[in-house]
C-alpha cells in the first residue's frame, strides 16, 4: 500500500500491519471498516429563525425534495414548526437537517432557546430571516458565538424581492437591489454589535442563483476535514464546481476500494475475489449515480424545478449506468465491453493458482482492474452530470 494513504486513520494503520503480516482477510476487514465509517460520518445542521422566515422551505430545498414529497418539512405562512424536528437527507441519512422552532415564540423565548433545542448536538447553525435580522436572531447568534459554535446568517426569499422590485421600479437593476438588501442586513447586524457579519442571499426555489454556492463553499471550508464530504454529497448540483468536487471526493476513495479488492484477492478462497469485487462495485456505482443526481427521481425533480422537459435531460446522458438500478448483471454486461478491465478480472482469478507468485500477482491485477473500472465509471457519470446540469440551464452540453 503506498504512502499516500491516510496514516492518521487507525483502520488504515491496522490494514498496513495486516498486509505486512500477510493476513489478507484482516486487512480487507479493516479497509471495509474504514470505508463504512467514512460513509457514516454524522453531520447535524440546525436551521432556525423567526416564524415565517422560510426555514422549512430551505430545509426541503437543501435536501433536494419538494414540499409535497414524503418526508418534507411542512411549509406555510403560520408557525408550522413547534418542536425540534429531524429531517434526514433522503440519500445520505447520516446527514440530518433540524428544523427548529421560531426564535422568540412564546413557547421558546430567546434566552432559553438553546437549552430547549439541545444546542450541543449541532455542528453549526443557519439563522434565516426573510427581511432584516432582528433582536432575537442577534441574541441567538451571540449565544452561539460564546459557546464557540459556527453560525451563518441567511437572508431568504430573495426571488420575491427581485420580483417586487421589477414590478415597482422603472430603472430596475438586479445587482443594485441585491447590494441594497445585503448592506441593509449587514448594517442592522452591525448596529446590534457584530463587527463584520457575513450575510448570504438565497432563494430556496433557485439555489443556483445568488449566494447559495458561496454558502456551500463557506460551510465546506469551515467544517472539520472529516465532515466535509458528508456535506458535499448532500449538496444539489447547482454549479459545475460542486460536480467536480464530488468527482474528486469519489476519486479519492477509489484507491481504498482497490486495496480492498487486492486484499480479498489474497485470501485463498476460490471465486471469493470476483464475488466481493462485483458486490462492492454495485454499491460504489450506486453511490455515484445518486451523488450525481442521475437517478430517475432526482432527474424528475430537476425537470419540474427548471422547466426543462425530463426527456431533454435524459437525452444528454450517455452512460448505460445512469437511470438504472445497479446490479451485478448490469455491471457484468458493461465491464464485458471494457477489454482491459474484463481481462484483468479474469486473469486475477486464474493467477491465484500459480505456485508461490500466484497470490501477489492476483492482488496486483485485482487492484488495477478495480481502480481502472471504477475510475472509468466515475468519469462517465461525472460527465453525464455536467451535461445534465448544463442542459437544465438551457445550455448546450460542453462535454
């Protein structure tokens, strides 16, 4: 195993030791444990603000679901959130968005708010307002700040403001309107004692517009390193940069899948390596399809939200793995058309029976076949994701 592997992970250290001792089964178990832990890093995000600020709409939007889908946070012009309510991400249940009751309601006064909502369990807070941030918002932010947790001010319903300005002003200018809204929020917070507040302007119905991508980048940058991918994979594909970051994160894990494949190839049990490889690849490729939003439900929601017909989005997809339930038969069919990978997988199994050198050769071939195959699948699906994104914006795909 090369030195680029994460030496700070206890599982990886133990895997290296097992490989050095030729205990391939133990090495495989440790790599599997590492991958499972990586996929299940918990992330708890609190969404709070005053009644009517658009908290629930934001919770639904960031989870990529509509307000009438199963599991959606209820929305409305009255206070719909009376208890702390958990909304796990539909694809990544380790990431939970918590819709908190409105700040300053009679039931939850601001000075007792953090105690009521069990402040300690949240990784960070998003404080939402649909106009100026008020005294209760500021009090909450100050208490969070004292407890050394992160918080972010989000000004919601920007699309409404833009529409109102267009109707009421002859010399409408979108940039001028956005600057005025941002400056108004910042000045209000400064008057309440914040020296250099940052405010993100967001429309829950048009996440690709305004400051949502900047918010995502800020959250990712300020999260602990081991939680960044958990956040990244939940983000909707609203920019090419997010798609590329997802690809990079998936790519970084391929070496671990390849080492798992190699370790299993070293276990002297006939056909075990091929069986494990195919089962592992089914799981990994399914993660790619879901992560890039290339499953049917995601594409249908994208069609509704953008107004681009579903058929037009599907038409730019080239990979035979998109829009499919990934299974062993499908992967065997696709890999059979990949000469190098197909030969390597067969050769790895056959080489196990060569005296003395058989196991090391099998391990090397298995590593190479898994790495090249998953990289190929990842590249083609990432390109599909970019084409779909560009098509959703009314652009001609560039890849």
